[in-house]
C-alpha cells in the first residue's frame, strides 16, 4: 500500500497508554500521527509522524495537521484514550 493511499489517524497523547492504540492502528494499515506535550513520550518514537505539542493547544495541533495535509498525509480521524 503506497503512502498516499494510506489513511492517517491522529492520536492525541503519546504516553504509555497510547502505545497499544498506535501499534494497533499501524497493524491495521493506518499511518499514525501522534502529539504529546512530553517530548519524551514513548509513542512519539513509534508513530509514523509525531510532534511534541500539548494537545490542549488546539491552534498548534491544527497548524501541525495542516502541514501534514499539505504533504499529502491523508488525516481521516482523531482519537485518544
């Protein structure tokens, strides 16, 4: 499956609790995008795309997502745990 045909899922938070979700989404064929205020959050290292952003800062999250969309990363959903 080519990168442009894969759908991407935004995961709000990338701590230990989100590792299972990120890996499961990847196993299902999704690209994963993770944001977390903690730059050492483990999910940031395993997500396909990630950024140390506090997900409560909606404007920064939106700007990051807009940059990804301009790079043809097809964000199709958002989730958290």
